[in-house]
């Protein structure tokens, strides 16, 4: 995929085609092709202005029938030059220009964020190979991947088992751009994530579920965004020093590829062994049982939300997920309790020197990975907290002190004096 589209001189995209039976050309609509040139009168002066909708690229290209298809994203990202045949006009993309029939000289950079992102990834992917990768280029590549994952999660696949395969071409290109040698196990591609700074990449969350398809075959580990069906949001990289970050154990990444010669393709199994701070079951509530987002009952000062990876009815009590309804409670509605493993947190910069510092970060909500076995968990969702302070921050930190019975049943530890526990995530 990467070699075919990446080395193509020109790609033609039938973006308005509903299926493979429709071609590039069609009878154009009579409404004309935006943008439009209008005359604007100011006092005694009349000037001509170009009127462009704010989300021009989204409206003209990305909302067309072809673009929401999962396999199409990597085809668009890898191709250096594309002619998009739309129902009203033809549009052009290359590393230096985005244009359309209505504006042949090119669209202004102030129009449409989506188009600017696409222009930037083409500039990075198709720059001369003699140029060294600068620090800014590396940061841009990380941002390109973050956006690619988010946009990809919004697309649709006929077979969800293709989740990793349908983005493998982009991953292979990223691997090349990052200059990662095939035998580098520290920075390698791991089930939709990258070995470099792997722990903080676990902090993705589901924004909206999509109806799951009944496909029993293994797709990805629970800690990978590729394991879920729905729209995913990935946080931007935080460059400031963290107060705490989850540690990946030496040799803690276990990956079994479906095909040994395709490191960015489908996988048969993956697990992650980490040393973490574990927090005894935290209680979250929601007025509706089928909600994606739940609120921590201890967040009196600040915000703390749980974003579930799947609807709560997908889990069972045997997996360590306890859900009850409390109609007359202070937090009326449904209550959910789950164990938490801290991913990372930091003191907010604006609270430095304050008598009441605030803290923000992420934790993984966990469920039992294998019934009756300690230290083995699957991801239940993401806990995101913002500006926690005072009693709320103390309440969260106090939950780190697992009771003796919990230590034995949940995660026995040889490093209990430091409240660190070695666990495996499936």
C-alpha cells in the first residue's frame, strides 16, 4: 500500500462515487461550485470578495461518499498528488498547494483546519530524503499520527478485523519517517501505538461508540485504540516534566504478529507488563446507564471523568465491574466501581507556588483479565482528571493505599513500600 500510493505520480479519486460501479464523471449540479465571488459595497467603494465556507474541505471532499471508508484514509495520506473528482468540481492536492476549479491559484491558509493538516502531512511525508529530521518535524510527525488515529476512528470498515491492516500503510510510512530500524524493539510499532513514550499513548479515550459487529477473531489488546469500535480521541503530547509516569517493565511488551514480515499489520496477541500505582475501586456515577462518560463522586474540587471503552452492559460482575442504581442518592442514577492504574499526572503550571496546587493526568480503569488470577487486567476505559486540588486530590491519593486483602487478591507486590505493583495488561 505504501509503495503503490506513495510512489504514484498522480492519484485520481472518485470522491462522489457511491460504489465501484460509479466512475469519475457525472452530470454536475446546477448550483455552481463554491467558493463564490461576490461584490461588496462599502460606502462609495465596491470590491470583489471570495466567500468560502469555514469548513470548505470538509464540505467539498471529506463529506463525500468515498472518504468515510476506512481503507481510503491511508490512500489519501500516502498519495503525494491527488485530483478529487467531486460532483460540482475537480479539486487538487499536492505538498505545496490545495486548489479547486473555483480558485485555481489555491486556497488561503486561513481556510479550513482539516485541509491545513493534510497539506502539512504531505509536506512531511514527501520532502526530499536528504533532509534530516528536525525536532519540529518529529513533533509534527507525532501530531500527524495522533490526527490520523482520530480521523481513522471516525471511518467505517466492512470488517472490523481489518482495523490494523487498513492503517498499516500509514504506520509503515511513519516507521520510515521516524528512522526506526526493523530490529529496534524499544521504538517499534505495537498494535497501533509506538514504543517510544508508549505509556503516555495509553491515554486515548472513546468519544462515541459505534455498534459492534459480531466478529469473534482477535483484533488488538484492550489497551490499544484498535480494540474498540467508535470515535477515539488522543491527547496531545505534554512536553513538560511529569510528576509521575507509569513504567513499562524491561521486556514488558509481548507482541505476536499474524505475519512475521508485516510488523505493522494484524496481530494474534499482545500484552503489556507495567509497574504502576494502583488505586482501590473508585466510584463513578451517571444519570444514564448507557453513557460513555461517568463522573467521579469524589471530585468536589476539580474534574474527574471515566470514559468507558464499551457500553456498561458489555461487562459483568465477574470481571470486577460493579454497577448499581441509586435513585435517591446525592448522585442519583447509576454507580460504577472499578480499580484504577495511574498512567501519568503532573502539577498544573498555573498552580506553581500556590498554597493549593492543582493536578491533572490520566489513569486506566481496569477490569479482571482472567478470573481468579491476580496481576492480570484488561482496560475498562480511561479516567481523565483536570485541576484536582484540596480534599479531592487527597481523596484520590489516599485511594492508592490498597488494603491488605486487596493487595493479596488484586496485585501482590514486592515493592509495596513504594505502592508500586507490577501488573500485566491484556
